C-alpha cells in the first residue's frame, strides 16, 4: 500500500522545498509534476515546435524521454531529457511560463496523467503540483494546499533565483507570478484550486521548518491511526 501526500498550490508558495524535505525525511518518493510540464516546454523549444501546435505538443508529452537521477554524492536530483542533462534550463522563468502555456492544454495533461500516477510506489509518495489532490491523486491520504501572499511568494522566488546565481528582477517576477497564477487558475483543464477535502495552509510569515513540521505531524497522525488508504 502506498501512502500519498498531495501538495498543491500556486508558484512560489514553497511547495518544491517543502515536498523535497518531506520526501527525504519520510524516505518516500517525490513527484515534481511541474518539472514534467517544464520539460515538455523545453523539448518543444529545442525542436522549434510552435506552442499553438497542440498535436505536436501532445506527442512530445506522450513520448517524453526523461529520467530523474539522484546524484551520487547526495540527494541532488539531476534531470535528463533525451540523454542530455538539462537542470540549468529547468528553473528559468522562460521554462516556467512555457510550462504554464503547455499545461493549459487538456491533451498534454492527459498524456502525462499515467506517468504521474506511476510514481505512487511503496512506501509512499509526496506529489507536488497544481492538481495532485484534485485530478491525479483524488484518493490521496492527505491533501495540502500551500499558499502565501503574492508579495511573499515573489520575494521567495527572487531569493531562490539569486541563490542559484541567476539574475532576477523582483517586480518582473511578481508580475510573472501573478500572470501565471491567473493562467493556472482560470484554465478549463484541471485549474489550480484546493480539493474540497484539502487542508489550506497559508504560509505567509511562517518559515519552511515550521511548515514541514506541521505537515509531518498530520502525516504521523494518519500513519499511526492506520487511516492510510
Ligand atoms: O511548479 P512549477 O513552477 O514547476 O510549475 C510550472 C507550471 O506547470 C505552472 O505554471 C503550472 C503547471 N503545472 C500544472 O499545471 N500542473 C501541475 N501538476 C504542475 C505544474
């Protein structure tokens, strides 16, 4: 039996860091579903595919030759696309906004559905995304919807990019985040919204350590009561 923890929410809410920390400390698998949408965009750009060409984008999503490997030295995940390591492209703002465009296409989402579900193998899975609790894992054992004010999310993204040595402009980041939130929330296919049974956790002003501890406490409760589905 696989316990599934779904973590959804808008960009910059800390899902990535929180999910990674939870997966590491629980010894569970991690699905970074946003990376899959980013990879479709990156592959499309590499091949010069028009972002309006639904059929070609869907083919790319279906045949995506991707591998996530853990680096030998530690927990660092390396991403290989068609045999090429592309981590330096994955977190750029271009990859993020391209991902949000391809993610609005229902055929692309459908093509990635089973691939995402295949990540749910014992002992457990932390699934990070926008529709983990609503579409991909509707029976997840715990659904968390992480959010934070737009101001704080833009600040966090800014810090993250700077730490990675990437250039960033706070105002542009905030505008881009808000545009992406709008696109993600207003699209017809699997829009960004909390599942009816999700725990909505506003992390504005709360540090990552505390957020991780709060979620761990809930998981511990679920595991000890044997409520896991
Ligand atoms: O979490 P992220 O920034 O890597 O996500 C990139 C884009 O992909 C984001 O704009 C929304 C989209 N996405 C999605 O639609 N569904 C998911 N499960 C994950 C990401």
